[in-house]
């Protein structure tokens, strides 16, 4: 059984390594397939034996083998986190012989959601961007799962509420005050989450993420770490709240002050 845990963890590390490529290249509108990975500073192509998740980072002492530029800690952290996601989400409790198509399908969906959330989180913090390609992939993963798991009114109405609610509020503020409240990526993400969480669930997402963003934004302004005119990436708040709803629903219900049921 330990060998299976190791294999699943290694699988996660490999996916995490690819996710780092996605995180770096998507905001720059580069292909995530070609060319091979290279140092952003000197362009030196990374040899295959320098591309092992985590191990290569340690072996290279966190530096490019050619120009000695430091490699960001993000790379091993993302790899380790995705490895952890794989271990935590894989249905070990079923036993290898008890794992069927349903369990594997659920694992694939939940693991994909976790990976996209992580990629979105890092990209939005760095670039204030939620790439459409990641949102489309998330929609492609969530829609069949929701259609098989919930009645139509749950995922159809949830998607409409999740998209139209934030869109109309953003449009109102734009017309009334000339201020863009939410980016297009945030609105699309809310719509996609509505497909999975349903209308009530996504309303909770909207209110809780808005509350979290407002509290932290006010705190940053009060401590002079951010000005009133500084744009604040809102995606991370949406993603953290949605993560709690999907993977830790009991804890979310405990801390949710709005209690929309």
C-alpha cells in the first residue's frame, strides 16, 4: 500500500511540474507544449535530468545551472502541493480492488479542480489575470460532473446566477460611478463555480469572497500597504472560499455568517 501512496505522490509531482509551465506561459500567451523549458534569464534549455520535480531544485541549489540566477521557490512548492493534492484526493480507502470508474472519475474531477485553482491563484497574484483557457478547462471538467451529479435546475440556474449576478453588479458600478468592480475572469469564474455549487452555493461564494476581499483590502489600506487606487487581485479570495466550499464544506458552513440555504 505504501508503494501506491508513493506512486500517487510522484504522479502529483509530475503534474505539478507541468502546472508550473502553465503558470509561467499562459499569462505570456506562450505555448504550454513547445519549446522545452528554459531559464527565463539566460534562455538556457533545461536538460531532462534537471527537470525532476523538487529533486532537481535541490540538486541545483535553487539556481540555473548556466547563469546561476535564483529559481523561485514557487516551483518546488507548486510541485509539492500538487503531490499532496493527489495523495489527499485519491480514493485509497476503497482499496485498490474497490476503486471503480465512479471513484476514478470523481478523483480526476476533484484533482483537476484543485490544480486549476492553484494555477489561477498564483497567476492572479502575479499578473491580476484569470486566463480564459484555464476557465474553459475548468468548465469542461465541471459541467459533465455536475450534469451527472445534480438535477438540471442546480447546475443550469447556478451557472446563470453565478455569471449574471456579478456581471450586473459590475455593469451597474461601471455605469453609475465609472468604476470597474470585477474583471471578466472573475465573473466567468463565478459562473463556472455556479455550475458546480448551484445557485445558493455560488451566492455564498460571492458574499463570502466579497467579505474577505473587503476586510483584507481595508486592512491593507489602514496599514498603508496599499492605496485606495491600487487594484486588488480578487481571484484568490474567490478561490479560497470555493476551496472551502468544495473540499471542506462542514468548516465552511461553520464560518459562513450569511447562511444562505
